[in-house]
C-alpha cells in the first residue's frame, strides 16, 4: 500500500516539463525497487539512462558497479567482468539475449514494454509480487 | 473480521498497484508522443494529428488529414492530382502549400510543391502530422509558404520490431505494407518501409468515353542513423489515370500519368549542444503523361499528346542557433539548385520544337530569426529572409524579401499569438516556363497577412479562436486562353475559426470546429465564402477504438455543398493484432467538384465526388 501511495504521489506531482522522462524514471524506480526490495536502491548505470540521471533523487547512483544492488544496462559489453554476477536489468529488448539479464523495460512496436523471465528471476532468488505476474514470461 | 478487512485492503491495494503500473505505462506512452517533442507552438498557428489520433482515426492516406485542415480542403485537379487550392480549369494551384517528410521537403521542381504527388500518400510509416498555417517560422521552409505540412516518420527508438498490414476496399482497392526497424548493438538505428497500393475509384461515362481516376503506387522509405548523422531515402512510383486531362474542351479516350520520385538526404548536428546543423538533399523525378482523344481536339487540333518531364534538385541547408539568457538567434543559409525539363512534347507523334523559357533556377536564401523573451510570459519574434532567384537563358531573376513578426503572450491558461508577415511568392516554372501557356513576365505574388490566435487550455479543454486577414497583390489566375496572369487589383481573404477540443474519461476526445474563409477578388471566379463545420469524436472502450467524423462544407466555387460522414472501429484482438473497419463518406454526400469538359457551343461540367464513398477492412500484425 505504501508503494502504491508513493507511486500515486509521484504521479500526481509530475510537472509539465520532461513529463515523459519523469514518468520513465518513476517506472524504473518501481521495477528496481521490486527487484532489490530496497527503498533506496544502489544502482549502477552501465550506459547513459537519461531519465534516471535527470531524476535521480529516488536512486542511490553508485560509481562502482561492485557496490551496486542492481546494474542497468543497454550494452552488455559495457559491464565489467567482476560485476556480471550482479542483478542485471536491461533498457533494450536485445539485452535479454544475455541470460544474466533478469528483465528489461524497453520500447518496441510503438509501445513501452516490461518483460521478466521467470527462470532468471529464480536464479537470483527474486520473487516478484503478484502485480508483476502479467509481465513475467517463460523463456523459450 | 479484522482478517477479512486486512485481506480486503491487501487485495484492493494489489489491484490498485497493478493498475497503477499499467496506468503509468499508458501515461508514459501518451507523454512520450513524438509530437510533444517536435511541435513548436511559437512557429505558427498549429494543428497536430498525434500518433494516437492517426491510429484511432485509421488514417490511411494523407487526404484523410487534409480533408479537415483548418480553412483548406482536400481537392484534386482535373488530372486527378491532389490540389488543395484547385481552381478548375487551371492546371495547378497549390504551389504555396509545402510538404516535408521529417526535415526534407517533398516536391516537384516544376510545380514548386510535392502536394500533387504526396497529397494522398500512404501514411503507415508516419508517426504524426504537424500543420503550420499562415506564414510559419523560416526554420521550416526554404521558400515562402501558406501552409506547411510536416510528416514525421516512426522512429527505430520507439518502433523496434516489424509490422505488416493488409487492407481491402470496394472496387478491389487494396494496400499492403511492411516496416521493420531496430537499434543495433552498435547504436545504428534503421527503419525500412515498403508499400504497394491500388486505389480503384468509380469510372464515369461522358461523351461516349470512360473517365477513370485509378492509381497504383509503390513507395519505399528507409532511414539510417548514428551519432546524430541521419541518412534517408524516399522513393515513390505512381501510375494513374489522369481523369479529364488538361484540356477543358475535350473528353479524352485515354489519359495516363506515370511518376517516379527518388530523394536522398543526409543531415547532421554538430557541437555538444547540437546548435549547428546541416542537411544535404538530392532528388530526381521523372514523369510521363499521355492523353488520347477519339477525334482531334478543337482549338489545339491533335489526337494524342505525349509529354516527358524530368527534374533534379540539390538542396543544402545549414543553421546555427545562438542561445543567450533572454533571447535566441538562428542564422540560416540555404541553397537550392533546380533543373527541370518539360518541353519534350509530341503531338500526334511529332515533336514540338517550342522550348521552355528556362530550365534551371538557383535559389540563395539567408535568414535571421530572433526570439526575444521580454518577460517569462512575453515572446517577440523577428525574422527576415533575403532571397535571390537566379534563372538561366533570358529569364529574369528575382530578389524577394520575406518578413515575419510575432508576439506571443502566455498567461496561465490563456495564450495569445499574433503573427504579421509579408511574403513574396515567385511564380513556379509551370506558370512561367511552360511552352504555350507559360508567362515569363509574371511578377511575384505578395501576401501581407495578420493572424491572431487566442488559445485557452485546461486539463480537459483546449479552445481556440483564430482570426486572420490577408492582402494579396498580383494574384495569379489563368486567363481565357489558359495563360497565367497577374491580377491587376488586390485580392483579400478574411478567415475565422472557433474550435473546441474536450477530453473526457481516460482517452476519449470530442472536437468541434466552425470556420469561415471569405475570398474577395477582382475576378468573379474566385469570390467565395467558405463555411465549414467539423465534428470529430474518438472513443476507446475496452479493446475497441471508435472514430466518428462529420465534415460539413459550403460555399466553394464550382463545388456542390456536402457533408462527409466517416466512421471506423478498430479492434485489438491482442496487443499485436488489430482488425479495423472504416467507412469514408459513408452516405456519399460529400463535396462534389465540377470540372469543365466542354466550352463550345456551351460550357458543360461533370460533377464528381472529391472523396468517394469507400468501405475498408484492414488487418495489421506486429512482431
């Protein structure tokens, strides 16, 4: 319920400027929070993610991937080898080609999509709440 | 009891939370509409058809948008080409309406506009449409314009994936297209689109001949982007029946027109703030028109006419924006080289030796546009563009000057926009260089106009009142022999539009507009008072998108009044599969254009619907 109120609050305070980026940041926050079970998750950006960088107050952005709870990635090649065991979350559908990426938030077919793979979540011992069931798929 | 209450609260919060993620995604999709990024309310009086509008309206062709543009209506000339300002029997009249695909102008160098070829083009690769009325910012046009139609393509960043679409309509009309796009691991973004369409319309029996308005089109578009470089390729091939042909005195046995159009452009943005940009664009187009008559035509005395046309255009544009605390300045330089050859004409298989007055035109344009914030809510815009038209052979050169002054006052919900402009339209080659009917002595048309827009916006309501007045000197009109002449007296237009857009429930929208345009000229042919009403409703209920539109038009010269009721339903079988039905001009009561087909011994007209009654069924699949 608390999460709902936070999301509701965040949604209602959205200003006209950069509304899309603010919303994108809000969605990332909801997803990362669900994956890390942390109110202020430590995240490492392997690539630029403008929305998170611009509206970063809810995140604890770390400069070293080893200190992060989760890594947000667009290009897998940008992740240091010592951090490849961290929870990886993608910004593009193609990032899901890498089996270490548990899920992704991306644009495809003209609409924003959220997708998690159950086997990968299980591998990291992540149990998503029922609200996210519709976004979980079984890997082929 | 407490356990039940807790369970109820838990279930409710679960439901709300789940819905909230969905709502956030929906809101995010809506706020990410590309039109919100590209539109420039300060650039002119603007009408936007967002992606959501285009999808829910089931816009298949650009004419679906142009038929309800403020003050302008979709018309075709007697050859079946889109010509919004058509004044039959003048061959073409819409030279001042410009059309852009992203930042590249689509146009035929002979006509000075691309509307004739692209005015009814397929729209399946288009994300949204912006229509700037009046004289918009010089940033948008290399040559002066009354109306600028900007088409923005879908982007690989948002439309990664592929889509196929099939459409069938009455008379076996059909359309098939596919697009695929992605951003690769190397950050190369590409978009590829291909379309084929057959538009079959009613045929008309007249003077023992059968007149047709069918067209067959192949269209290809591709873009490639990396690091602020963008390469675009746009190719169109069209074969159509040219309906009545160009002569107002005879009915043809057969008339066809073939077009091919290829355009490539490269653009780049320099500097960290991307304030310096350039664009290089090249286009080549070829056209072949053939018309045959059963008996030799009166006055011109031939039975068959064949004409080839070739045009090549090179355009270079560079712009630099300087941004200061309370003002910004844009300095732009544009160069365009046009080559056009349309004097390759054969009458009854014998080549006509008459040559066109000139075949190249170099246009140099330099513009300066200053935007100055007097306060946070007051913006003044001053723009000046100096041009030079350099023509070969003995054709006179021209040095027009374009001026624009704007003042925008923004209060919390109310905005006032005032635009004052003076623009000089240099007559296009089809008016000046054409053999037999061209008039190389034409003077530029001069348009002086003022547009005042009041805009009131709340979360649910957008209303506008737009008033405008234009004085036109040297207005161009065809005389009795078909030769274009400058009118000796002023021509004036008064226009007013009152509009309301009301958003209700989650995604429903109701639009109403009443508009009038009063055209007063020295010639009885052009005096007219157009009065139009537009009602449009877009509803989304469950998996259905429903569209209803009524356009009522009155007062056009040589046009029978009418109303066009169009409606459609789109059903999402799942997020990737959509089935749509749509009816256009459902009651067949839309505008009917009168075309002259005989002038001796009496003038006689044939009347045909501008937009025919049409029923369509389409299926699209995303993967």
